[in-house]
C-alpha cells in the first residue's frame, strides 16, 4: 500500500479533529525505532512484540480541521495542502 487516501476523525461530535491525508503501510521492520518506543512508553503495550499480523501506518496530513461548536465552523481549517494556516 502506498499513498492511499485516508480520512481520520478523533473525538466526539462536539469536539472534532478531522484529518485528510495519505497513508502508507509499514512493516514492523520499517517502523522507526523511536516511533515504536514512544508508542510503547505512552500506551504501556508494544505491538512490535505481539502477534506478527500487526501492521503500522504512516499518515501524512494534507488537511486538518477542528471544531467544537457551530461558532467555530468558520475557522475550522487549520492545515491545507500540508501547510499550517495558524
């Protein structure tokens, strides 16, 4: 998989972060050691040491939007074409 389009959404309906971008799949060998180490330290679980079926994805954001209420909709786009607007 290389450069597939993705849309990720985080948070509940009234406090949303929406990311549009591209993703590519990484094997555990391709995952940078410092990224895997940081994940394991924060989560307390290291998928690199678990079942070999786990895969990893590198997401490159192109558009990032965030809002909590209708009043915030006008300024919700924080990144466009991979460049921060704020």
